[in-house]
């Protein structure tokens, strides 16, 4: 099978997910784009490509330009991706924890012929999230970021540079992302540790 992306690729991936018995759903080894280094296809250390995806629902910035000054998680997902149902509430918890210092831009790779905007918004509602939901109808974001798995999260610093990439989602992934966000925000902006954090003399 050729790994090259095509307009119908999200539907092909959905069919593969349905036919294969993957313990982690679509968060396994099935690629969303041609194989790329685990370092994010060369994006780490580079300016994050701007997003021009259609806004579906949610709160917060809709583009990286609007989010400048915040740490941003650009998350690629789809309604057929089972791990995405687990990652969404975790990302909302991070947004709640870091307040206005962190934003999530969740970019759906669902094909327009397969879903509606209402279905995408419904997925977010069922997951209990309020962050911004975007729809990459023309695949421009997918081509720019080349996410390797579903979901894939790109952690972007306050200056708009990609610093970390998480291909796939496993339990506890949000803890790694939380530590990365804290480091990018610095001690002044990071939330206080649970339980105080005072030291005995």
C-alpha cells in the first residue's frame, strides 16, 4: 500500500482501524502521512505552520497568530479515533490547570463527505471539552504538519516554535505534556504544585 496521502486518506485510515484489531485503536502504528522522524517530521525547532482550518466550536484562539504569547497544543484528531476520546478530556484538564497560559487547537482530519460540523461539535461535547475545534477540510494543515498517528499533538512555545511532538496517545501522556508546558512557561507562569510545596528548615 502506498503511504502517500490522498484526499480520501482519512477514510482509508478509518477502514483500516475498523478491520484491524488494534489494542490502542488508531493510536497504534497506522500512519496518517508518509513515515517521518519521531522528531515531528523536521518541525521541532521550526516555526509552527499557521492554521487556516474552519472553526467548528469552542473557546479560545482560532489561529496560532491569535494564540501568540501562550503555549499551544496543536492536536490532530478524528471522530473515528478511539484514543482521541481519551486524550480530549486530559487536554481540557491541562487548559483548566494552566488557565490563560495554555491553548488547545484541535484539528479534525475527518473527510467532509464522512461527517458534518455538527458531528465534530458533538464529539467535543461528549468529551466535555471547551477548547477550539477546527476542521482541516482541504488537508492543508495535515500536509504542513504531517502527523504520523492519530492523535498527534504538537507542543508550540510562546514564540510560535514547535518544541515537542507526541505521536499517538497512551495513558499518562498528559503528564509528559504538562511538564513540557511548565518548562516552556517558566516558574513565574506555571501553576503552584499541589499541596503547597513548602520545605522544612
